[in-house]
C-alpha cells in the first residue's frame, strides 16, 4: 500500500504536538524550580509495542533511553487501564536515580464519554476493567511516558548527585512498580518514596505533575483516534517508524564506506586521578541502496539489497572498565547518546522515532564505563560520561563527514547541588542545577556562548527564581569572555556562576573538562578548561577539582567557570 506523504506529515505533527503539550502540562504544574524553570523533563508517545513514535523537544539524554524504561515497565507490570508505572532503576532502562519515569497505558476502547482518559488520582477507573483486559490478553493501543529530574531522591548527599562508590549511596532505587492502580493512587508506594527523600512535599508535587502530563497525552490520543479512527492512527504510527528508518538508511548509505576510530578521556572518576578512556570504532558498511529507488534521489520508498541489515556499527570495545566513582554510564545512556548524534545528522523534519536506530548496531561491552553493571555508582554517567560519548562519536564522524561536524562543546554539564536547612522555614532544601558552557564552532559559523549543548537541553535557573526558592544569593552570572577556542570560527564562551549560601550548606559538584580541554577541528584551537573555587569568609580562595563535596558556612561562596567550546578552522 502506497504511503500518503501528506497524511504522514499530518500525523507526525499531531503526535509531536501531543508530546509537546505533555511537556507543557508538566512544566506548568510542577513544584520544583528544576522542572518549572530549568525544564529538566521529557515526554514521549509510544505505540502498542513500546516503540517511540514521537518525542517532545526536551532532553536528549532522557529521550533516547526512555524506550528501555517503557519496555521494562511493560514486561514487569503488564499495566491495565488506569495504571501508572513508576521506575528510576538505571539498570532497567533508567539514567540515574533522580530521573523518575512514569509510564501509562492508553486503552482507546476503554474510555467512556465524559470520563478521563487516564482516570487520574481521585477517580475510580473501575480496577476490574483493567483485570479483565489483562486476563483476556488485550494490550494497550498506545503508551505515554514522562520523565523528570527530581531535585532529591535520598542518598548520602542533598540532591542525590554526590561522589559515591556504589548505587546504594546515591538514593532510592525504584524498580517498575504501580504508583496508580485502576485510577487510584497507591498510597503505600507513595509513602515509601516520600519517607526516603529530603523534600517530600516537592517530590509529591512533581510526581503529580508527571501524572498530569501522562493524563494530557492520553486525552489527546483519545481525541485523535475519535477523529481519525484507531486503525488509521496506528497505521500512521507504523508508517512513521518505517519512514524514519528509511531516512536514516538513505543518509548513512551516502557516508564514505570505512571504519573511523576515535578516543577521548574523562578527567577522572572523582575517587582516583587516573583518566578514564572512552573509545569507539564507527563502521559504515557502504551503499546498500538500489540507485533507482534511492529515496534521496527519487522520493520513493527505498529498496535495499539488505533491508534488515545494520548499515552502521558503533563499537565501544577498548573503553576502560567501570570505575569506583560515579561516572559510570549504563547501557541506556550509551544508546541514548548514539541516538542523539545520528538524529542530529538528519534533516530537522525527519520524525524522531525508534525507527532511526534500526540500521544502527551499538556494541557496548558489559562492565565498562559505557555499560556498567550493578552496584556501580552512576549519577555522573548520565550527565558527564554521556557528553564524552557524544564527543568521541563526533570526533570519529569528523573523519568521514568533516563538513557536517562541529568542534567539541564544553563537554560537561557542571552539575552543582546545594542542600541544607532553609532558615526561613526550618525545612530541608535541595537545589540542583546544570550550568551551561560554550558550544563548539561549526564548519560555517562560530559556536554559541553560554548554552546547554548535546545531551542536555535545559536552561539555567534564573537568579530571581533561585533566590526566591532557596537561601542563596547569586553574586555573579556572566559570560566567561575569551574562553572559546580560536580559529576561522571561534568556539562559544563559557559561563561564570558565583553563588553565596545564606545558611550552612553541603555542596557537591560533578563536572569535567578541568584537565583536558575541548578540542578544536580542522586546525581550530582548544577551548579553555573549566575551573571551580570556594571563597571562604576570610577571603581565602580554595581551588577545587571537577568532582568534590565540601561544607560551606553561611556567607561563603562557590564560583564555577565553565569551559568554552573548541574552535574550527585556521
């Protein structure tokens, strides 16, 4: 059956707009500045098989790995109508413990006129209905999922992002469990979670916002199916998956055949000083398309001589073993970074679905920093190692398609957490933020200054929101002039963020690119490395490494200067 390109474009935008509206609902109803100001969340829609068919323009590190969490939720819980599954386990599709994912099934045939699609908290969705659906073998028509970074999930340090040696120190690890069953909140599960975090009211509010986001997605999917019909909507989802795959195959088939190798290093794991190597070999199998049916040339459905083959292999063999510190990345993170890099190589209008990765094989050896095993500490793998995986992939691809690859960006999310007791309320607080840096220069233009790049797509917390919500004062917030690498096109500059604590507080930092600078391309110069210091009450300045935890007294400051991007060309 010939695909209707107009209908395909319509449904692509319908599904994408639903994911975007889910994100808007989450942002508007969230309690924490980390979500409502920084937008550290992601939402997506999945078909009945758990394959992603649309993503919001949210966090790449969340989105590429979310299908694994959805798969774990489906396999473990078999959700029925009105159920919502919660999990954060990094070894079951999660990223790190603060990122809590909610997954909800959407049963189109079960919605009654005038009733909520999800039958959210406070309304009975008739739990027996879900039981009958499970017993009869019926499965959901779609799934919706929301993931958000919670500013604290327990553990040794406020903010749950400190230097740890095993995952048990990092916070509460949640396997796939029902937080809602048949439309009713599972009060005991919620109580177990809230009794193990420092900021329970904020956590409860943010979880409610995630449920609202899933409810919004389910409602919109019901409306779409009511207007166009369920089978038509599901056929369009299948076509989007196939179209994404074909566009990826068409692109990679035109990359020069060969194997391109690269390596890069993390400064260290925060426990020892040894650099940690990440190595990749990117192998392109060559052009598999029949020239007459090449979709880039003809716009027709392509015919591959090996339609089920992998045209690209991303092999991380040679990467260092997992380490004692918390920079280990789980397999879902590595997969997510690969998804992000190859999605960036395509035109903006290609739908971001699971189909994009069908022609790509990822080899991440078990027990390495790109596929860590329990009980490895993983808090920094999600935010720091993911950035280096992107760097090493881009460095390899620059050998194959040099006119499309930028120089290295800042290469770190500069994760700072500050926690203590707010003297205004007497309650514990936990502040978390990632601080932007410089973008790497591009083949045709300079890099952008003071921007979140690659696996993060968040914002910095506005100074006004930070000072309103927490006992802190922003003393300086500016660009770090001259930190970008020189060249024909300069790298973007980093940021200076100077924060004074107004109460005694515990401060942690997970950052990188303090010893090894962001690299330039085609003769461009390296960006400046980042640096961090603490200014004590007596004016003494203590230079600190990229990964540490320190106790600050009231009136003391932490000053973070983020790296600039690499330059491009001479």
